[in-house]
């Protein structure tokens, strides 16, 4: 929020996440040039590993 003039965040709804596989999208701006990236949140297991089960269109990771 402190950098609202340079960073924009968009959270996806459940149906949107099912289509694109992302929980939210970050956009970083420098003037009129922007760079966006989508983020998929994962919860760490107690041993520090992650369950990565998402497969785009049923394909391999």
C-alpha cells in the first residue's frame, strides 16, 4: 500500500484461480512500463517441503 503508485495487486476469485492456477497477480511499474507476475501460494509442510500437485491442462510439471 505504501507503493501504490508503483505496485498493483490483483487477487483472483476461486473460478479464476481454477483457470489460471494463480492466487494473485503483482504488477510493478516504472512510469508507463510495467512487469507482471502471477503467484501461486503454497503452504509448507512441517518438514519444509511443499506439495506441488498443480498440473496445467493435466500435463507434467
